[in-house]
C-alpha cells in the first residue's frame, strides 16, 4: 500500500497550541478524499517512567483539561529548545515530582492516534533517582503518588489510571526491566558456577 498523493493542504483552524488542516488526497485507486488532521508541532515530548531504589513508580495526579478531571498518570512534558529527550525527561521529573535521575534510558517513540494526529511522545525510563526540585510551570503542582512496581498489574487495572500513553509506557518498561533482571540473574548464576 502506498502513501496517497497530497493535492492540497489548508489550515482551517488555529489556536495557541493546535492547528487543524484539511488534506485533499488522491489514492492509488484514483479515489479522492478530504481528510482532517492535527499535524505535529515539531516539539518533541517525553513521558517518564521513574523507578526509585525501592522498586516503586513515581506517578502524579494532575488536571487533565480534555476530560476536566484529575487523572493518575506519569510525568510528561515537552522538550525545550536545545534539550535532548533525556534532558527534557530529567527536567520534567525535577519540576513535577522533585527528583532527578542519574540514569535515563530511551525506550520507544509512540504515535498518538495517527489516523488524525501527528503527535508523538518518547518513553524514557528514569532510574537512580536523587532529590532535586526545579520550579514547575503548572498552575498547581501535581500530587506525587508512589506505587510499588510489584503491584503494576493492579495499577494497569485501576479505574483512575487510564491514559493509554501511560499504560503503553509501563508495559514497555516492564518488559525492559524484566529482560534486564533476567540478564543480571544469568550473569550472577554464571559467576557462582565458575
């Protein structure tokens, strides 16, 4: 399947944060259609899975304007000009929960509703945490919620934890952490047998 030819692009609405475009498309079959989309802004965004030395997740409760409610989720935010993804993740962690991370690992870039939106978010695992707070840019600071990693399945099933990006990030990080633990255990077993 090929990518359709774009015949025309029109901006039909614009706000401070969003732009809505209409795309006139011609598909390989000759069919022509008009689609609407929210194109990406070009500013990278990060979602941070922070795990402390006690194998606990650092979550936040924050206001979610899309649903006009407070939701339990992960630390997240946009990178500032000149920041790497890891620097952005570390800054957001310091601003939102008052911790920095000595170890930051890129996990995966995720698309958000790619049929209509050009937004992505980058999942970053933050480990080796240390206390450090930066001034936050939110009108109210998010509430820090500590959740044991051993109870991850309960979190994934919890009614108040339902942001798809956060669920995907935790599932990806769980696999990464499990693979790392297996490798560490295999190395320890190998060292004991020699």
